[in-house]
C-alpha cells in the first residue's frame, strides 16, 4: 500500500524547502507564504495573507514590483527581481496554474534571496555607471531568457568560472550581479572592472596592485589591487577581450593557482575569488586571430552563458517598456503613458543597442514629450514612423493614423467645435471619436 502525504507532512515540506514560496489566486490575492519566505523577506504570513498584490506593490509600499502581477497580465511564466520594504532583494519565478476553462486559478512563486550586505566599490567611470544597475530589476517572460536565468542560478552555487557573451546592452552586468547575489559569496565583495575603459598602462596596477616605488608616480604606500579587495568574493571582468595580451598569462595564473605578484613585488599573494568574465566579441575568433590566449579562453569558458539580444525575445519588450516608464515617471514626477500603437511599433523595432537603447528611448520620450500621452509622433524615437508591424491590417493602420491626427488636433484646438472645423468633420463625429480614443487610452 502506497503511503499518503498527510496535511502535516505537506506543511512541513512547504515550510522547510530551501526557496521561499508565495502563492496567490487568480485575482492577485495572497493565499499563503512559507516560513522560508518569511525569514528571507522579513515579512510575516499574517501581514501578507488576504492582501491583494495591487495594494502591496508600488513606490513606498511592501514590494517594489511583482512577478505575479506580470503573470496575470502576460498569462505566462515570468522571472523578475524586486525589493521589499524591509530592504531585501528577491528574485522570483512566477508560474501560472490554469483551471479547466483556461483561466489562471493560482500563481506559484519560487523565491531566491539576493540580499547583499557588502556592495562593490566603483573602479572607474564606466564601472560607476554599471554599478547603478544594482538599482535595476531583472524582468523577463521570454522562455529563452528564463533558461538563461535558470542556468545562472544553477551555477551560482558553484565556484566555476563563467563566461557571459552577448551584444552590448543585453544585460551581462546585471546577470553577473545576480549570479554573485545568488552565490555563497554574496556577503563578500563583488568587484568589477571594464577592461576596455582603463588605459593599458594602468590596468595591471588596478587588477593586481603594486608595491611602493614600483613605477614613477606610484604611491609610497603601494596599492591593493582589485583581486585582493575581492577576497572571498567575486571579480567581474567586463569586455575581457580588451585585456592586454601580456596580462592574460598573469590572469591565467590566478585562475589555475589562485596566486599572483603585485607590480614590483616579490611576495606571492594568495587569493580566493570567483571569476565571471564577459565579452561582446567572439573570443574563439579572437583566439584564432592571435589576439587572445587559447589557454585562458578555455579556463574562462568553463560555463558559457549566451544572453540573447532583445530582438530575439520580443515578448520582453512591452514589459520592459512599462518597467522603464514607471521608473522614469517616478524619477521625474510625471504620469506619462505610451500608446498601445507606439508600444507595438517599439516591439517590432530591431533595438541594436538592446535593453540600454530601449531604456534610453523611453527616458527620452518621457522627458521631451509635452503631453501625458506619448505617441509615435511625439516619442522622438528614430525610425519609429517607418516601422512596419507585421500582422496589422490596413484598416488598423488607418484607424491608428486617424487617432494620432485627432489627438494632435485636440492638443492644439482644445474644443470639439474647433477640432471639427479644422479637420472638416462634424462636431458630433469629432466628439464621438475623441470619446472613444480617450476611453481606449484611459485619459
């Protein structure tokens, strides 16, 4: 006879799994959280159960964001990070459970604690900008990108060297930070350096440090290098392809033997760090061309993680647009909204600069558009008017064009009588069309 799982045993399992668990119903109401989530979030079962996430999420509220609300909107699994009012950083994987009619009945959220006590010290201007990504959230509903995150979380628990590849702006720095924060080293420093941003003459001293009098202009006290400052933690080397060839062998020694010499030094320095490297160039090609050491390439490429460009995961674009819109509305105390037509056109664009280009486009649109409704005509996004949205009929395109003309006329002429006169239509028609448009865009 097969033993049955008793309610008591199920509760024991629920409360003692490694990850936090947060369950909501199809309306976003919290049903249950486990003890692991209570411990990692600093929030109790009593504080959350029965609360609708729409009331818990937002600036100054319990959560800065919610994977569950995105699941309800997208009707598919979502991975996201957010912060809590108790100053915790969490990564959440939300998965919908559908009923027999295809409606979402429950959402099961699995949570990782990314809270870090000690953050990295900026090394240069470019790294200082990269460090701002600690304020950003990782958000995706793309199956491709969720596979990337799953792999990153699996290898985070190890000390294996990781090589992140992908075009500029896809989020390599953010993923590196997520790996560090999900690792056993998260309470130790994450030190990061952009190998392309520091002059060749200085990068050795930045990485390995130097002894007193090592070179002209050196500090009389010497200097501790990046590797030593990261002791016990993680070193993220961005644009590793730009590391000078003569330093590549020295870095190889760190990986193989966990030791090195400071510039001008004779004493061996021991170091325990985990290395994550990133490149937007194909290192195998660099090796073939003699620009990168083959032995170092194989040492770095223990766990390769390729991050797909934004154009290959277009389902993420609307979610990211909303995220950046909310972010810059809060920053600039505005209440602006992008039209559905603009979002569709932006989703169809190539975004060669990936997430970074998309974020810049949203910020620029918010700060330069006069009205609260941002359309393709006012967004000032190069090439947006030439974007063809596959699957959109001529009737839909004409209706959208009419909508933009009416909105522009409304801003200029204010009254339906003047709008009707300017466009050569009846006042009743102008009023009816504008009423429908405002209903669609929630004005």
